[in-house]
C-alpha cells in the first residue's frame, strides 16, 4: 500500500496528546517532506530515518515521500517521531504488514545505525495512553522502558533497535515486556532526609512548620540570619505524608519531562528550592514549546523560596494564580497549555536588608526597612496562610545539645490530622473553597467575634479571613477536636502579623496580641 498510519504521541506541557503519523508514497521527483507543525528536531528526522533504514538493510523509496503529523495545529518536537516515521515508510512501501502496527503506539529516536535512543517524557506518554487507548501496546526504547512501565495497566514493549521492532511486526520474534521501575510502597520507609531533631530551640517556628505540614498551608518565616529558617524549611519534607499512587505518577511524569525521574523517590513529595536569580519562565514554566518550571516540578510538594525579597517582583507575582488554582496557564500565539502546579509555598526572608532589625546592630532606617519588605507585593502576602517572626537562636539550647523532638514523632501527628481531613472533606484544609469552609470549619459565636475584631484591626481581606479559618481548622485537627474553639482562632490570627502589619485602630486593643505562639 502507498499510505500508512502509525500511532504515536506528542508532549504538550505535562500532557501527551495522540498523534497519527501518516506516510504517503507517490510517484514524482524524489522528495521527503514532513508537515504538521514539526520543530527543527522533527524535520531533521529525515536524515536519521533514511540512514537508519539503509543501515538495517531496508530499501528507501526513491519517490515522493510525504509524512503528515496529525493534528496539524499541534506542535511537535524532539526525535521521538523517528521510530513511527520509519515504521510508516516500511508499511507504505510494503516492507512490513500494516495490521500488526495498528494496535501499537511507537515512540523513539533513531541513531544513524538504527539503534533506539532514550526519549524524554515516557511516563507522561504512558499515562496518556492509559487514559485514551488502553488496549494498545507501547513500543519504546529499552533504556527508558522501565519508566513507562510504572503506569499500571499499560503494556510496554522494550526494544534496542529498529531491526528488532521490524522483526516483531513480521512475527519473527517477540519484544520483551518491560518491567516497571521499583516503585516504593505507600507504607515503605521514607527516603533519608534531614530530621527535626537537629532543630534546637525555636518552638514557635517548629509549631508553624507542623501546622503547615498538617494542612498543606503556605508558610513565611521572617527572622535574622542564622535563626534556622532554611534549616526548618529543609526538614518539612520529613514530616509530610507520602504521595498516593495517582499523585506519585503525576509528579513523576512532570519530573521525567525534565530528566529528573527517580523511581526511588516516586512516593516522596517533591522539594524544590530555586535560587533567587531564577527568571519568571524558570519558576512558572515557559519556552517554545512551553516546559514545566519549578512550580510544576513542586506539584503536590514544597516550593521553597529562600531570600524571598531578592526574587524579582514580577517573578513572585506570577505565583498568584497557581497559589489559588493549583495550575498555571501559559498562552502562546498558536496554542495554550495548562501545567499542574498544586504546590505548598514555603518562604524565608530577613526582616530588613542587614537582617538585624530590632537589635542594636541594625542601622537600617524605617524607610529602608519598609522598601525592603514591600518588595513582596500585598497580593502575594495575602495568599500566605502562616506568617511568623522567627526569634534569634537560643544559644543556651544550642550549647545544651539535647536533641529536639524527631521528625518521626511529628509525622505521626501530622498523619493523624491529614487522615481526619481526608475522611471529612476529601482534601487538605488549605484547599477548601468558601462553601467548604462554611461547611467544615464553622465558628462558634465567641470565635466569630474574635475573627471579626481581628479583621477590623488588621484590615484583613476576605481571603485573609478564610485563610485564618482554614488554619484554625488545622489546629483543631491536630488537637483531634471536632469543633473549632476561640483558642484555635486566636492562634491562627497570630500567624498573620509578620509583615505589613496595619496600625491598630484606637478604639480597642489588638486582638491578635492574645494569639499564643505555641511551642
């Protein structure tokens, strides 16, 4: 036959949309055209495919050859279409039977000798195949086959060369069924990471970190250099519950797009800590075609921004939408993509440029301190649930050297609070919308009056009030309480005072002053 259809997949953000590789061989002057919005790497596959076919002993048609990658308006990049193009040419010229090829999807870059080279994003491709065409088999390079085989229900065939794939379609041999990469069980021992037992003193900061982990709340730590802000943030992963299977596959697929797939950490929540010189595209994603940024790599995990005011203001403001919606929309002239970015923001900063605000060694003027703190926009600050001033390190506690409460003990409390939330509402408290807050976090009259008074004195927005209610719900869950009390609300109000504190109104005392910073 002169026309062949081969199934494959593209990568668009974190999705893997289906692509039909249509190969047509016609009479006319010899030519080889690839159409369907191919990138330069796809157009260059003409030379790789020609050399690979000839090296493997197949004939290359000396006729007019047209390859269409459908749909035509979907961008295609990388060399993953080499294998389906080569198989399509062989089917179109009668060198391979068409029927066996129809039940497979093919992905792989070819070397000039016909060997199959690794292709990025195979885990995302396998997930797309499971959703849209679970009856098909997936043929991939053997080097990355274990990554694709992690997805349950997908039959992945591994091959080292074009010749082996052709022999398989002719019925002369069988391709090996890929075994999945070793994926840890949900109840397996966690990967080694820094322990909270190393954090001596700082009871208020430890308490805030536990609350952040228990409800997936965003956290801002403000304090002088050396007070343990980065140390505490680095240990947050040690008290977070492991990922569920679907979450692990989704985060693993995003990591695989950037070559960061590690099956040993597939159940661990991601922890990303980009440098403050990162660009907006590096943080939220970008490029052409768009690629996931740090916010997407931290999906279902922690995005830690140290030295927060040193990030560009526009770069930080790009996090507004994902902090609310859990996704990032990137629009280009020809297409738009949606990247998952349901991360937990943890940030740390100094209170002033020199870091010693309030001490005798600080020479920063009030105006300089104000300008420094205002590098963080109000809308971003309003989206951070827990804002805490971290005191200087307790030198006596450091010299005593007595280990603090370890991560394993804290993780058990966090796990119990997490299960209460999932059993009650199916999601963590930080992800409750307005209707769910009213349903699952109702306040008694005295707590409601305290919150109303705090809203007046601290000039809270509606978003800020909702975030206080979410944090109060998490505090109650850690106390294993079914109802929120005025004490829970008082503590939650106390976590809204680190920066940009509005002056109290003259008609009464500041209610947040009564909020205890529990250790």
